[in-house]
C-alpha cells in the first residue's frame, strides 16, 4: 500500500518502490517468488544437465544399468531413464533394443523416404487446405518415386 501511495497513478513507479522495499528481505522474497521457484529450478537443472551431456563423449558399448546412490550418481539415473527407450521405442511392435543395427537402419531409411515424400508433397501449398485440392494422384506417385530414388 505504501508503494502505491508513494506513486499515485504510476503503476511502474509503484512496482519499483515495492521491489526496493523488499529487496533486502530474503524471507519475503522467498515467499513472493514461491509460485515460480519450481519452474526456475527445473529450467536451471535442465540446462546444466544439457551442458553436461554435450561435454561427455558418446561411446557405443553395451548398455549398463546402474543404481545411483549419491548425488554424483545423478547422471547414472539419467542414463537408466534414457536406456528405458531401448524398451519403449518400438519398431513394428518390437523394442528397438531387441533389433539389430541393420534392422533399425532399414526402418530409418523407409522413414526418411516417407519424410522426403511428404515434404515434397506439401511444398509451397497453403497450410490449411487439403493436399488433394492442389495435388493429383499422378503428381503424388511421381513425387513418391522421386523421394524413393533420392
């Protein structure tokens, strides 16, 4: 109330006065920003984890499941979480971790062809119109062949 009284009709001035009055009160600041603390901490930790991952070399080797027992083991927990993708990411109903590298690469090749085809098909089209309004079946077939040959 004192910040508003001290800056009548000037909301920006009142905000500045309010911040000046509480900036040295750590407990009040802690409570003031309580709704945002979790988001801020999550963002900071996510950025730190990203930087750590970028610094670590990626080595191809058989996966290991480890149990993290200390704060230093946090990266091991992240490793285990990512390793679960070997079970949850499925290709033709099978976990990717159970496929051979050749099988996974062949699947990826078909997805690249499909992606090339779709990108060619929609290139320069209005984003909210049905594709068949602008492309014929023959054009689609030609683009599919071109995508397959690329």
